[in-house]
């Protein structure tokens, strides 16, 4: 299992349970947003929700994020494999 270094992923109880289940844990480097798919999804969401927009209230912002997950994401979901994947180029 590949995980980021969030404290709950390094907790003793989590590591113990992973060992009981014969899981091998590998951690991403401390700051590696390009290796973490959720960070890539966050970037896509920002493009649709936040970029160059002003929100009058926190509720407007929340409603816009909810709209992204309920309406926009289902429409664009099939195109995300091009942006949220693990293809790397050798340099």
C-alpha cells in the first residue's frame, strides 16, 4: 500500500493492523503532490471551482465545491484518467 506521510498513516495502531493483514506499506516522499492522485484531483477541482473567482460567503464556496462533486465530476470523470494517473517520463 502506498500512502502519504499523514500522521494517521504512521500511527502505531495502523502499522500494527497493516502487519497483521500482511500489508507492505510504502510512504511517499514528504512533499510529493505529483505522486498523490488526490492532490491531482484537488488541482482539477480548483480549476473548475476556485480559479479567478470571488465567493461572497463560505456557503457560496461550499455550494460550488458540492456542485463540482455532484454535477461536474460525473460529466468529466471519464477524461480524468489522462490527468490523474501514474505515467512518468524518464529524463
